[in-house]
C-alpha cells in the first residue's frame, strides 16, 4: 500500500520503517530539513534498538523515502499517518498545533480519497478537529475530495519500539460508521493483516473510544507505578521488603506481575504528559480525576527519593562530597532524557554543593545537552561524564543508581568497593539483593527494601 507518514519523530520513524518492512511503499515527511538530510544519508536521529537496520534495509529496497516536500508526500499515500508531537502546553493540555498543521497540509494538497490516520496521542475529540481543518482547506480551494479520519493510537515502548510494532499485543482502530469510515476500515484491515494471521489482534471501535483507550492505558500503567512507589516508601518505614510484596500480590492473576516495580519515579515522553493531558480534559468537562492527580503528585515526589536517601545518609550539606551516578536516561535502551528522574537527582546534588561523576551507556551526549539547560554551563562543570561505569566510582562517597541498564546488573563488586571511598550503594531500581550486598560488606539502600538494609 502507499503510505505517507507525517512527522519523523520517534513514533513516525518507527511506524514508517516498520510499515515499509512489511512491503508497503512509505514516504516520510518532516519539516526539519536537517533531520531529513540525516535520514537520507543513512543516519538515525534517535537511539532505538533494531531501527537503524530496518531503515537501512528498506531505504535500500526503495520502499522507504524521506522528504520535506509536502505536496509530493501528501500526493503519495492513500493512507496519511499523522505522527507529529503533541507536547504539553503551559496548562498541561496537549498542544495540537502540529497535528492541525499536518491536517491543513493534507487538505491543501490531497487530490483523491485519503484515509487520515491519527497516530499521535491526542485528546478525545481531536479527530473531529482534524476533520474540520482538512474541510476548511478543501473549501478554501473549492475542492470536493473525500476523506475520513481514523484513530490508531500507538502502544510502543521506547527501547523496544520495533519489536512492539512488529509483535503487537493489540491494534486499536477507531472509525466512524459512514461509508467512508467503512472504506477506511477495509484499508486498515488490509494494512494490518500481517499481524492478524494467527489470531485477530485488531479492536475496532468508534473514534472517540480509540482516542480514549490510549490515555486510559497510560493512565492505568502510571497508576500502578505510583501506587507501588507509595507502598515502597511505606515499606521502608515499617521494615517490609517491597520486592517480596510485589511477588506476593503479582501472583494474583487479577493483579499480574507487570509494571509493579517501585523505583525512582516514571519519566519519558508519555506517562507524565498523558496523565496531565487526561486530567486537563476531565477538568474541561467539569470533572476532577482524583486518582490521577495523586498519581502525578506521588511521581513528582518520588523523583526526589534518591536525593532524600542521599541526604538521610550524608546530611543536608554535601559541599566537598563526590557522588557516582549510574544511568541517566529515563529508562534503559534509550537515550531519551525527557522527564528523567536523574535530572532531579543531579540538580539536587549540585544544589547541595556536591560534585558528581556520571555514566550512561548511550544517553551521555543527550544528557549533557539537557543538563546544560537545567543547570547552566557553570554548574554543569561540576558533573564529570565518564567512559566506563567503574571510572565514575573513584573517590565517591556512594554510588547512586538511577536507570536499570543491563550492564549494571552484575558489576564486579570487589572493584566497586575498592574504588568507592566507602562502600555505599543507593539503588533507585532495586537491582541487587540486600542480603547479598550485606554479605559483600556493602551498605545498601534500595527503594522499599529496608527490612534487610544495614544501617
Ligand atoms: C509507555 C507505554 O508503556 C507505551 O505503551 C506508550 O505507548 C508510551 O508510554 P515508555 O514511556 O516508552 O512507554 O516506557 P515504559 O517502559 O512504559 O516506562 C515508563 C516509565 O515507567 C519509565 O520511567 C520506567 O522506569 C517506569 N516504570 C515502568 C517503573 O518505574 N516501574 C515499572 O514497573 C514500569
């Protein structure tokens, strides 16, 4: 099928590359000339496992093209995917300017029936606004061309996005009941047929329910995390082990094991933004989402948990003290620093006068960029970026772990002890067993694991 993807950010690029991999003829459009040049020269603007190979293979096969040419791109696809960003604006609602600009471009240049697919995460009702914007552009040039808008939210996890796209657990598609809506359904069915061979993974619904499903999924997942973080903080106080509790409750099939990991708070481009956006939508309809307000507040507080643990152990004044930090990205297998808990920790350590040595397997260039914005060049100079995890430890009072990269799971503990000034590990992702650490002579502070923590 002929497909146009508008927006070559994280979602657009993965969607475009994976749809080309299935044999479709894909045209990716972006307004950012530098990004398009980079892609046309074989570069990839983000770190995402497997993506580079899929892009290279499909570019070489001529099935995946990148362009800034709006007219040619819109003319290409029967399906027009809108996959541009929806950043939060000042009041937390999703900023739709890029989505609506994409819709206008489609309206300006389309010359035959198009199915416009909303892939971006957008508030309920956005498909109607997309439709209205396209109609306005068509009317402005006196065109009668038919189209329909469907909602097809993505459920990709950063760091596993190619895998998630290629092996989806569900495909949610919302369309209307008009003849064009039915026509769109047939085309979408054809597009996703490769994933539905063995069993049907598509869920067909009305457009608003599809838009809502995306927010509901992220809100539910964020709720589980904040819930576990709150319990973990209490476990620390009462002397229970949140990891034992996690196994104990997760084995109930009604609860399940996934997404029950206490930690240093959730970050990334989706959960923080989507929780805020759905709260905002609710307020517009005169409803307070009490649970989600608490989910957000707990998460903001949780991003300070590591700073709190450092202060509890080393005091308020950290002047002249040095700390090692492992992991900067908001989660493993990505270089994404958006809303990363490491940013909150580093700000706090630096504000208290400490110096820091950091290591992250892939996020250091991006971290340097955002930390300069957070801290300013002057304070950034108190952070040393190291080439290897062990190098960050030399002379540090303690190691603080923020992101659970695989490479941190089984370090050489003897070397770790020898290089730190004193053997203290503050672990924001519960990577190690407290009993094992005590046995090794390491003072270990996890999240909600105080039952065995040596004090
Ligand atoms: C999420 C959704 O999972 C995905 O379906 C949606 O399309 C986009 O948002 P992503 O933000 O890439 O994906 O990451 P995810 O793996 O879901 O993790 C989000 C955050 O929650 C991370 O900061 C992670 O560290 C944290 N997390 C996750 C926990 O703290 N505990 C958990 O148990 C799981």
